[in-house]
C-alpha cells in the first residue's frame, strides 16, 4: 500500500509539474540537452527578431515627417544648404528615444505567430531589401537622403526612368512601407501593425505632395512619367521607355 501511494503521489506530481521537466530523471540526458538547446535557439531567434524590428522602426519610422518638413519649404532649405540636416537630427532623436523607451509597450501585446505570418513577413522583408538595393544602385545614398536636392547649386538632371523607377514612381517609399509591415508580421506585435498602417497613410499623403514639387520642376517631362508609371503598385508588363535622366 505504501509503494502504491508513493507511485500515485509521483504520478500526481508528474501531471501537475511543468511538462518540460516532468520525468526528466527517467529520460535520456542527451535528449534533454537537445531540447534545452532547441529552446535556447528559439528564444534567441525571437529576441533577435524583436531587436531587428526596433532597429528598423528607429531607422525608418521618422522618414515621412523628415520629408514633410523639407518639401513644405524646399526653396528655404536649399538656401540653408546641407546645414539643414541639423534640423533632421533632433527629429530623428525624438523618434529614436521614444521607440527605445516604449519598446516594452510596442512588443507587449502580440497576436500568435504561425507559419503564414512568418512566410508573409519574410517575403515582405525580402522584397523591401531588394528595393533598397535597387534604389541605392540607381540613385546613390547622397541623392536618396536629399543631399543633392538641398544643395544650393542644385541643377535639374531630368526624370529618372531606369531600373526600378521604370516600374514604380516611389520605390523608396514602397520599401519603407513594406519593411515596417514585415516587422509587424514577424513580431506579431499589435502596436507595430498600427504603426505600419499609419505609416502607409502618411506616404499616401507625402507622395502626391512630392509629385507636385517634381511637376513644378520638370513640367511635361514628369507629367509623362506620372501618366506611364504607377505610384506604388508595380506594373507587371514592362513598357519600353528611353532613359531621360542625364
């Protein structure tokens, strides 16, 4: 009777204890080590995803506000020249500090991730990374950050219609939207989904704002480009067009 009670108590402890530790004294130590390693790798990978998400939020989330400031008074900022970038620094710092301090709230509420969310997030991240390479190859980083545009001696060089710019008019904005949206799917964080949605709305306002300025600069040349190339959704069938950029 004593042995039976002891076995029964052991069974109760086994059912009420954590499944990961239950019965380990009777299991294979090698298999336990494999399970611990797998758990550690999974936890480390998820922490890495969170870090990457925060990195891209710090890097990209402030950009539409940056361009709103400059496009609203581009002639003034050209007179200021590249010193105008000192205005961008505090704007970026405000966003960066806010994201870092609020990281627990940003990542606190999550939807459960599954195979579909991982695939969608991975595909969006891959497309955004490819667009990043293509835009830097076409423009170079100095023009992408606006250094040429804010130069007082800025000269018009024509509308660029080569590479990815022959498919969409704003591939940079598209990659920013896709990158933040990919971070939302990869982390499953509900606040990041909200930020991604707001980010998309901001670019829907910013793109026409910028296009009015470009139309004023380039006239019929940009109007022809705007009519033949979509804003964000790429055209699958390539239409032949000669490069106009110099």
